[in-house]
């Protein structure tokens, strides 16, 4: 038999519980984020100074506040990805010996006299330690990509044969052609810098110094493809290591005379520096290709297809890997939020620092 309890007996305990819960303090609000905290990646902070140093390492000329802010937003995004890759290196137990870092550091500045190097550091308000730390993180990121991306890309004979059959017509060279590659250096700041190091000469003097450095590295046996990817200022070809593919003789005849004559004069495998209108072009003649249909066993065809397919697959896998890495992380981009809240204006606390001039 169920005995009904008085309504008062039921309501009073419930009301008491509500009163108790109402007295509990609300969860404390998160502490305000410092204006100098520009991003947080899995609990690790990227500060304004981190971005400013990256900006001072790459900036070549003065810019408006809005242009500088845009550049720093791009750099911050790159630093976020770099932070994730350095953390991944730790998880994979990838190490960078001091001897390897020392060698890379000396290689990076071997063509710059010490007095000029020190003067440039002072001008950019940086230290040698800043440069070494940036290089250390870059090298660790490269090691991660080599293990997680490059080493996993393979192209088999069946892949090469299938590509050749699907593109047989493109291997029928209608007229004598030249397989060319280039590194372009201009004396003005580019609207878009597509090379891997974001290096951009902004004055005729900087352009001349940069070209001299590139020629010295090539003469010392440096890879044309790697130097083009790192330093070429041509947005279209830098990502392909400067490769222009086959250029028909008819198209070559329409090029500026100094460039045309240089290509026609040099042998395959050699480079020539050509300057036209202040723009420097280091041109490499990879091969001369007479007219006619190529077969899969023709000289260089198999290797060219293999390299092309590897490059495509590596680019795709790299993009997917980095997207996955970021999707699995907890990233808060405070600078981006502040820019959105300010309607695209330079938010308070994000104006260019005096040292970045």
C-alpha cells in the first residue's frame, strides 16, 4: 500500500536543493588573454615577439601597417604549423644533432661576410641565436616531412606506363624544343612571394647580391631545383623548382634577345645569367629535344614521368598530412580573432613594432 506524502513534505526538500545549487558560484571565467599572446597551440603559446622576429627575418622593405599585419597573419599561420611539426618531431623521437645544425647554419651564411651579417642582424634587431633557433625548427620540420611524407611516396613502372599511355600525344614534340628551368630575381618587392624561404629582393643592390650568392652556390655544386624552390621570385615556376618544361623553338624566338641567345648558345646541363631591364634570370638548359614522337624507352622520358608523378603525389600527401595535423590539434589564433573583431583594421597592440622598421 502506497501512502501519499503531504505535498509540503515533497516540495520542501526539492526547494532546499534548488537553493543550495543557486548558492554555488558559477565557474570562474577564463583569465584574460595577454595582448602579447597571438596564438595557443595545444597549450603552447606563440607570442607577438615570436611573430615579430619571423617578420624581421623575412621583411625586405618598409610596408604599411595593413600590409605588415597581413604578412604577420600569414607568418603566424606558418608558425602554428611549424610548432605542430616540431611537437611531432618530439613524439617521433626525431633529433637534430648540434653538428648538423652547425653545418646548416654555416652553409646558410657562407656567402655573407661576417661584418655584413652582423650589420644585417643589428638592422633587423635579431641575434645569431634567433637565426639558429629558427633554422633548428625548420630543419626539424623538414625531417618530419621526410619521414611522414617523402619516404612514403613511391611510383612504380605500371604508374609510369599508364601516365605515358594517357598522355602519349604530349610526348610527340611538334618542333625542336628546349627543356628549360629558371631562377628569377627582380629588383622590386613582389606582390606574391612563392618561394619556400619567402626571400624577396626589394632593391637593385639586394637583387645583385642575391644573384651573386645563387651563382656561387650553383658553381659549388648546389641543386638548381632546390635553389629555385628556395629563392626564385617567379611565382609560377618556383614551386616546380624553376622547371619550365619544353619550350618550342618558335616560342624561344619571341623571348628577349639576350635570353634567347643564351639558351641557344649553351650546352645542356649548364647555366647562364641573363639580365634584362634589371630582372635577373639564371637559366638552365636541361635538354635539347628534337622534333618527333617519344617512346617510353626514349632517353629521359621514364625519369621525367617518374619525377612528375612523385612531385604530384608528394604535394598531395604533404597537404593532407599538414591538414590532418592541424585538424587534430587545439589551436586558438587570438590575433586572427582580434582582426575580425576590429573589422579588418590593425587591432590595438598589433601595430608594427619600432624594431621592425
